[in-house]
C-alpha cells in the first residue's frame, strides 16, 4: 500500500485570510517573544490598527526574522490562563529583518512614513556603565564609534555600502544618519526594556554615541529625536515544540513561531511622539506625565521578585516561577522584599496592595512555565536596577534591607555554584564576574558587588548585610 505524502498548507496572509498588510510606520529593534506579545498585540488592538504596520529587526541572530518572513510576519498568540488557552492571529508585524541588515534598517528609519522606533533589546544591550553613561571602554562601543565616524565623514551618505555598526544603539545611530540625510523630520524612540528611567538610558546610549561620533549629529539627535519612557508588563516564557504542535492541532495551520503569554498586560508611557502614534490607549495603554514611580513599581515588585526567585529558587532545586513560589521560604522572602520596596514607593496612585495580590496570582499560574534559568540571565545589569536601589534606600533609612540584600546574596551564591560546577555564566559582564570569582569565596564578595554598584561595594553595612544573607542561604534558612 502506497501512502500519499501529507500536504501542509503554507501559512501566510492569503491562506490565513489576514488581508493586506498595514503600511510600515513603526520600526522595532529586538524581535523576540515579548515584543510580539506586547507592543505588536497593543498595535493590533488599537482602534487605528490598519494604519500602523511594524517592521521588526532581530538582535544577535537572524532566525526569528527568517521564520516570520516565511509566513508574512503572521504568528499566533497563545493567551494561557489558569482555566485554558485562547488563540489569536497577530498581523501587525508586516516585515521581519535580520538585525545585521543595517541598510534595510536605515531605509525604513529614513522613510517619511516612519513615526517611531521601539526597542526591546534587553538591559545589557544599551552598553551603559554603572553610572548610567555610555561605556566607552566596551570594545563593541569603540568599534561602532570608528564605523560611524567613517560614515559621517562621507560626502554622500549611502546606507547600502560600507561597514555597519554592530550594537543596537550603533545600528540605530547609523539609521538616524540616514534620516538626517533624507530630511524626513523628527522621530520618537520608545524604550520598552526593563530599565529604570529607560528613556534616559536610551538617550544615554543613542545620544551619547551620536555626540562622540560627530557633535553636529549629536545636536541633530537632541533636536529631532524624542525619547519616550515606558513601563511594560506581560510575562512571556519561551515557546516550546509543544506550543507549535498545539497551534497546529487547535488552529489547523502550521505556525513555526507562536508565542505563549499570560492574560495580564500593562503598558504605561510618557513622552512626545512628534510624528504621531497608534491609538494604543484604546487597547488599554496608559499615558502619564511622570513615569518613574510606575517603572519602579514594576522593576522592584515584579522583576525584583523574579530575580530573587531565579537565584534562590534554583539554589533550592526549583526550575519555574510557580514551583519556587510554592516553596514557603521563597514566598516569605518575596514578601519581605516587597515590604521593603513598598516602603520606598508613594502610598497613593499605584494601587500597590492590589498589584501585589495580582502578582501572586500571576506567579502561581503553573500553566505558564516561566523558567528561572531564563530570568537569571544578565543578572549584573538586572540587579543594578532591581535590588541595589532598594538596598540603598533601606540602609539610608536606618533599616536592615535584609530582603534586598538576600536577592544580591542569592545571586552571589548562584554565581559561586556555577563557577564551582563549571556551568556557563550567562551575563554580559561574565568576564568581570569570573575575575571576581577567581579571588575565592569570601574575597570575591566585594568585587562581585562592585560589578553591580561601585558605591555599594564601598559600604561596609551593605556588604555585611549581603554576607549575612549568604550565610542564611547556606544554612538553608
């Protein structure tokens, strides 16, 4: 008996009945699961969605762009609630590009129709020093400066030829050179990364690079680029083969790139959009004049708890957020840290008790397999914003700061364990961390804390607090 081969229908706009793509008006750097579950979702749900298409660029690897391009930018969003899954076809990404294609990036950023560039490039990719300024000692930054100086020295700009910058900020500066040459006017840069004052961070990375490359370019950026700050929130774990199979079974098509996320989402924005923006408010986004307290609520309560669970939870043998939260010790440590964080946030306007209650419900959703190893990556840049400010504030107020100190202690203990076992340290500052760990247990503490914050490493009370919590963790308390 001869079995006929199974024919799989291609997944594209025609076969999915998705209609014509919206015109590109948003360029995005950092094509990952979070962007697709968050900014792409909000853009699709905006009342004026047909007017706003997204051209998204990958970061280090081209794989996501190749996969999405093969299906016309379409993908399935799996909203995974405690009671079951919901499936939605997302159509707002209309182009997907390899991040290394700086010629395409320059062409799109220079286009008159492009109103903004959004970023989800991760904390580490801004290449900032501990003081928040551009890290000019970073070899990638140094290389990009040389490339960009050569480009700006050309009498005629041609984005399609010559060398290209490597970092996200460098590539965007190169694209902004093209926009300046095209005379297509002001543009907004919207940082959607988990950074305190992320608009300031984006300005430091992009404006700082432009300033040192060419003062005239820096002046143009200062006058024509608006940096918008945001607080973003939606848990988005990694997609597995199980989700790919689930979409095919439930939706009847083969989607190589589905994204799984939780029902909850939140987006708070502050800043100017000189060339316009989608009606994201109609999709639930909130626009405010001052965003710092919203940023800190998210960074400290959600992200801080995630980091604490990532290190303490793995040390105690857990692999997911839900598993770690079910551990009474981990749950108590979160409560202690949250109490400290809340003491340093405004009592009014943030609905913190309700926010904390919602976080416990979200963390406890065992159907969202949010892996601690994923959260643990790049801890040096994350804890700089999630633990250090709370510990400094608590010590400054004459309190122990034990909860924040425990987060740093768990990170130190986790690094020591990784070093001892020979496991890779997934951190942009891995070389500095390994140099500190080579000093040996005890002698390494000051050097490790210095990677987070040089001032904190000189604070004897802070080091004592962290050291005491390392002993507690080692004792299994």
